[in-house]
C-alpha cells in the first residue's frame, strides 16, 4: 500500500518505507490534490485549477494525463483511477498523513495528531489552488499546539516557554499563543517578561 506524506513537502513511500518517485513539482501538486481527497474522485477541472491556477494552458487536459501517467509509474499502475471526467487516488484515507492528522484531532487524540506533523503542508510547493487548504491545516495545527502546550503549562511551565516564544515569533497576531506564553512566564516567576510579552 502506498503511503503519502504532505506535511513537510510532498512525498510517497511503500509500506516498507521505500521512497517512491513522485516526479517534479506539478506532479507533486497533482498528487497532493488527489491525496487530500484520497478514495474520492476529484474532477479534472479542479485538478487543473490546483496545478496551474486561474490561467491554465490550452493543453492542460492532455498535460494532466501525462502527469497521471508519470505518477502511476512511481506509485504503481493501479494507484490512480480515472472515473469519467475525474481521477481518484485509490488508497485508504489513512494512508495519507493529513487524513490521519485530521481524524486523530477529531477523536481528541491531540498528541497523536501532532506526531503526524513533520512541517508545513506541501512545503516548497507552489500550488495556488491549495492555499486555502494549507492555511486551514496550519490553523488546525496551531489549535492543537495551543491545547497540548497549554496542558503542559500546568505540569512544567518552564519547558514550554521556548516553544511559545518560537510560535509567537512565527505567528505574532495569534492572541491565544501570547496569552499562553504570558501564563507560562508568570508561572515561573518571570513577571517582567510576562508584562513585556503583554505589551508586545
């Protein structure tokens, strides 16, 4: 069974962990779009939008077919199935790290969900049609981090200050992160730093 990873970049591997060829960037964008709906058919029009944005070439349909052929070579001949004017990545949803992440979050298994995260979704890939999806995943991850680190403030506030400092630097407009950082600083007796974080 093919395993697809979208966190930290697009890649695929066999069940034994052997890396599989996912081709150049546009093939990876196509694989990402299919993997985000693993087991479900994705219309060709949607795939064209993901791969090329709002101004696809006139030959987009044929070029997309060639990308599918290339991916089938790397992933296996039965990996991508055509159904009418749509394509389907024929793997169980749980073969995709993003699907496992979302399922575990929905089940309240925050720690297990965070273990799936290996970096920003589709890192290094330019896929304009998936920007909204990527933003939503980052939002879910931040929410999970707030829950996980927020719980750890209760047991070891000093240990989470570094993580909160990094997160507030990366996402300076996220109020909940600042609130948690201030709480952690206050808990370890760093009231001046907590006040400085509040001002910032």
